[in-house]
C-alpha cells in the first residue's frame, strides 16, 4: 500500500468513516471499533443485527494485549499462531467489559483475529490498533471476492456509503476465517 493510500484510509477511520479492504479471503468493511456512531453506521450499511456482534482484526499482540489480559499462555499461543492459508478468529473472554457492547453484540466474548495479510497489517499498524472486520456484503449474502463486485455493490446497493476502498489483493485463503472459542476450541464457523 502506498503511503498516501494508507494516510487516506487512516484519515477516514479517524473521522468515523467506513473503509473496504482486502483480507485473507474476502473483502471486508472496517471502522473504528471504539466509535459507536461508526459501528452503528457499518451495521446499518450491512443490514446486520447489532446483537450478532462484529470481529476485531489486528496485526500484532501489542495492539490487543490489554483486551486479552485474561488469556493464559496456551491461549495466547493459539491467538498468535497465525496461518495465512487458514485464518482463525478467536472468541475471547471479556469479564472486565473492555470491548464495547456495540462490538460484542449480545455476547460475553469478543471475536478477534490477528492477521498476516499485508494490507490488514499495514492498516492496523498505521492505525495503532485493531479495526472492525466484517465481510463487505449484506448480512446473510455471499461474501465478496471480486473487486468489480465490491465496486458495484459500493456504488449501487450501498449508495456510496463506503468512504474509501483500500487497494490491494485478497489473500490465498479459500474461505472466510474459521471462528473458534479460545477456551473450549468449539468451532462456530468452519473456515
């Protein structure tokens, strides 16, 4: 990602905007997870019920260490064992309620993925922390794997509500991330 592209994406996030960006398998939508207005706008855009919650995505441990203070060493190892070809989103306990309810939805745990995707890493490093990562499609619809489809959806169906599309290519993963509970290893979504 070019420096001006990164600067533009960060400016949009800082202003409470919504970005679309490539991830390991599909295009995602993102915003500042600690800005309730931005998150509400993203949920409305996706037609996603707030109760379902959203995923946080980060590039490194230092960005989420405070949020993950309750994890033991074995659990930290799971979270940090990043496999580009099979990304995993972990459900993390949040007994201290450090993650806002508008991110967790009706859940006691929050969803978090550490990514090795170069665009995601650049975004999170430049932003200095995690961002929301939700597939760039309406709730229940097929994820978007084509930049042309993303552009069509952005301009027609989403009425240009995506503030910036971050350039870059999708990763090599064939499916969106697997979702697993970090305590029980129960799989909630196969990858």
